[in-house]
């Protein structure tokens, strides 16, 4: 093999190794990287739905302070029953 071929094999290995390591990690019982769900639209209803999901996730994981801060950032999204 000549120098160019060695460089190409090295570049291919550089690109393929992280993917293979991630697959092996998942296969051995590790968790895959969690990606946020895609935003379905840009309407106000979609934004409010995302905000409500964030509130529910904060409740689920016991993040009371985070939930309060989210409420402070977007107070107009809060339902009337959520108001103190």
C-alpha cells in the first residue's frame, strides 16, 4: 500500500471507531444518548405542549426548583389552576 492508501484507511478508522464504540456500549447494556423529540410545528399550541411536557418531566424527576424556574420564564403558559 502507498501513503495515500494508509491515510485513507486511517481516516476511515477515525470516522468508524466512535460509531462502533457507541454500538458496543449500547449492546453491552449501556444507554444510548437521549435525543430530544423533534418539534412537530412552530405554532403556539406546539410550544405550550413542549412546555407542559417539560413541567411533567421536572415533576417526574423531582426537580421542584427547575419547575419553578421554568414557570418564571414562561408564566403566561401556566394554567390558571397552577397559579399560587
